[in-house]
C-alpha cells in the first residue's frame, strides 16, 4: 500500500519515519529513518538537519514499499542497501 503524507517537509517526514519504525521495534529507528529519507532524497546528513522546512516533491515524499522495506534483523533496505552495521 502506498502512503502519501500531506505535509512533505523534511522535519515531518523524518518524524513520521521515526514513529513508524519505532512502532515496529526496528533497532536504531532514528538512524534508520534518517538513512531512508537521505536515500530517497539523494542528500547528505548535513542537509537533512539544515533544511527541516524544505518540502520534498511528490516522488520523494511518496513512500513506496519497494524503496522503504527495512529488515530490522539484518539492517538491509528492501532494495539491498545496507542501512547500518
């Protein structure tokens, strides 16, 4: 199922990602949410916290299961990118 958030600011998307991963007991949920958002936005971590009010476009803000599937056991994103060690 595809979800689209109405508020697409970096701050809101990060907060929602953290809440989503925490509710599913993903280890290091804050780091995982940061990495997922950085991956879909193609940005670095400095950008993430220096532009919290920036609104991301529909293609970035739309969370698709193929891009965001995260295995909490292995730390691997659905597309094979390692989320953390």
